[in-house]
């Protein structure tokens, strides 16, 4: 029996917003077949068929919550990152905990490394710190990463997880011993997400207002204390609740027991890194705390649960390449590979515009020249130009204040080199022009003027300057075809010659 909406509930609609009068299939008689014109039913079925997106290759099973980060100590001598700019500054964030090897249906309390990924919505863009509950990892060479993950999944024939292939890989990779020892220690079975530490694991760079670089590592120390399970306790817990960590986190926040962590960093200078007794960018090793003590930075608190798991947790996209001014990468080979890999996997799972999904959307103005693609909204750019460089008033432009300092790699300096410097862009074009006979030159000028006439006058003048630097006659002919006064042209050519190449 259908109930009539008495006005106390919102009216049910289709995905296009049209009100729905009744939710029953449209049939030819009470026992007859369905009609293809029942677009409401078709829409529901078609959407249902597409409700699942590809699960993450790693970190598939996870839980998330929103919160805030508050600065308690001044580290501006190390970094110009706006998030750390002053004591008391608060930044909103979203944190996703996860298991690493487990699939989406895995139990929360299985022995596994735990993911610890944070998206900070800073006023200079999103900063993603994509780490784990351990300070190290199994491998240091990115070539081994995909192969290692294969060993944590299922064998091709039996489609089950297999200890032989897992230990076969580890036995061939002794660098994994540090992480294996952590995994099989008591800390390999945390009691809940609230009772684990989080680490950036990789080495990152801090850059201060004077463009001085130091290397840093991030540590989030749980204020709830470390709490773990023994194997029998975990087995019993899995038997009655496969979502134990998810439930614990959600219910603790609902009760107002907001979990929190203290952020601390380790700092190493470039000189110290050059002189250190092992590679400080090796992901399988930690920096000794006695030599590089923890420096307190601030407090992170989780205080709000998501309202829709799929929209906010499953679609959350974390990538180490989401960096902000004052925080950058390091020569860590694994980090260098993850800068590409994580962004690429979200392009596959969620699409090219995954940054427009609310949970991933920056909380600051976004200005760029990337356009269109699946589910593009155009809300940030509308009809603005989709190319750079350009001469349009108000178009986004780079700002030299945000250029990172160079990297000195001994024989090579890493920098963003201007490809127009030390290059002659005009001689060969002029030589080609001078090879043409008079009638060919005239036809060339006519064709160029025919399309250049549609450009704005200031663009015409800039381009004529380029033609003239290749050959004075080249510029004169095009100018005449456009009806531009040569004296006016000479004035612009002189001005452009001072700064053009």
C-alpha cells in the first residue's frame, strides 16, 4: 500500500530532480511485462549496475574522519608553509586509516601494516601526507614495489593468499627485514585506529622564507597511547566483528571522545645528509632520535564523522604529489615514484576531475589551464583561456615567489630552466624566408595576414616584431598586408626587441 507524503518529508525525485509519484514498476497490466518507457526504473537499475568503482590496489579497506590541525610550536625557521605560519593557526583535514594488503572485505583486526593518510585543506592548496603507522617500508627501490604488492595478494592459480610467495620475496630482499620485524612484533596488530602512531615515512624537504632547504620526517604520536592485540584476541575479535576498527573510530567520535595526535618532526640539514653514515633517504631506515630529536609542531584532532562512506571515504584521493609551498619531495626513490603512481591510480579509479569531488576539493581558489574530461564542472574557470602563455587580462600567471630553490646534485643542478634562454629563435626562420623569391614572400605575407587579422591588435604587433627579428622585410610585408602603419610598427619593434628572444 502506497503512503501519501503529508508534507513532512522531502519529495522523492529522479537524478534530474523530477518529482516521483509512485515507486512501482510500470507494467502492461498487473501481471504484464515491463515497459521500456519506465525511465525511473531504468535509471535506478543503470545506476545500481555502476555503484562500485575499482577498489584501491593497496589500502583498499579503510575508515576516515574529518578534523583539525592546530599549530602549537613555531617552526617557521624551517618552512614557509602557510599551514605552520603561526602558533594557534587551525587547518581543516580529512584522515583515512586503512590496512595495506587487505582487500575491501578484509577484517580490520588482521595482521597488516596500517595506512595513515591525511589531506590538509590549507589556504595555499591541499597538502596530502600519505604515510603508514610504521616509520619504514619493505623496499627502497620502486621497481620492487608492484612486485611486493603482488606477493600480498592472491596467487594466480588457487586465488588465495600464499605464504610461500610472500616469504620468497622477502628472502630475496633483506632490506625488508626492518619492516617485517615491526609487522610481526606486537605492534603488527593494533587494537584500534585510535591507538596507533602515524608517520610520513619518507624524507621530505622543508623550505623557509629565505629559500633554504632542510630535510624532514613527520611523526604523529597518538595521545591515546599505543594499544595492541595478541593473536588470540584478534582472532576472537574478527570472529564477531570484521569492522572492529571502523566501528570503534566512528562510535568514539559520535560519543565526543575525539582522538588526537601530536605532530613532531625531525630535521636534518643538507650538509648533515651529505656526511651521514648511511643514505638518509633510504625508506627502510629511520633517523636516530638521539641525533635528530623530535621537535613538537602541533595537535591533530578528529572530531567529525563522514555522512556518506562512499562519497567521502571511498572517493577520497590521497597523493604524495599534493604538495604546497614550503614542503617538497626529496631524493627518496620510492617517494619519487609515488609522486606519479598515486595520482595516476586516482585518474583510473575516479577520473581526471577527482579533485572536484567535495572530499578532495581544495578550500582555496583554484586557477589552472587543465580543462574538460569526465565530470568536469568548469566552476573554477568558466570561459577563461585554456592555454598558457597568453596575454588575456586577469589570466592566472606564475609567481616567482613560489619557485623552489635549486638542488645541487654534484655534477648537476636541478632547476626549472627557461627553455627560451640561450637560444636563437630567429636566424633559421630568417634564412628560410630569404630563400623564397619575391612572389613566394608575398604569398607568405598574404596568408599570414589573412589569419593574423583576427587577432587582437596587441598580438598582431608582438608577432610582427618576431617576423622583423627574423628579417626586416618579413615584418614589413606582413605589417603592410595588415594595414599597420610602419612608424607605429617600428616603435613596437624597438620595445619588443629589448625583452624578446
